[in-house]
C-alpha cells in the first residue's frame, strides 16, 4: 500500500482591515439634528458624481461636527462625500435633493476629486469642513 505524505498548505495571510476616521464639520446656517442629518457616503469609484455608483458605506451624523469611523473598508483609494438637506426629507437612498448642501473630500477648484489611499492594516484620519456654498442643482 502506498501512502502519500501530506504537505502543509501555506497559511493564507489574513487580510488586514483598512480604517478611515473622518472628522466632518458643517459650518453652514442649517440646523443639524436627528431630523436634519448629514449623510457621509464612502465610494470606491470616483464616477459617483455621475450617478449609478453605489456607496460602499454610509454613515450619518446628527450634530454639526463629529468624528465617524468607517471600519473594514474594502477598497483603496476611496472617496468621501457629505450631504446636508436643510428640509430634513433626504433619507440617503437616492440622489440628493435640489438645494442640499454637498461637499466632496479633497475637491480641487478645477473639479478633481481627492482620493483617500488606505493601505491594508492602516488607519487614515482626515478632516473635512463644508458649508452651504455648494448645493445640488
């Protein structure tokens, strides 16, 4: 009878999670509370501005300044957008309504979007401040 020696399979390296902590401050005139929330959307594709790209994570804040942490971010680079609806009607399920204040992290004056690079096992901390100067048409 022949027996085959089993060779140990090399262990697959454990995927190291990526983490993003975003301190977001809204300095606009609107009231931010449980009814009038700020939505933070995390995308893995910069084409989200054209629609049709779903966020990979969503968080909400109910005060004008908070630090929120996205854990186990699945991609790099990522892109962060903030939406504030002064009417308090937006639920974050579709395109923001006309008149909603909007901000994109790292947006340059010529419209380029800031990519947030996060290496496996790394925690990246960013800060973003926005107001009512940019609104949805």
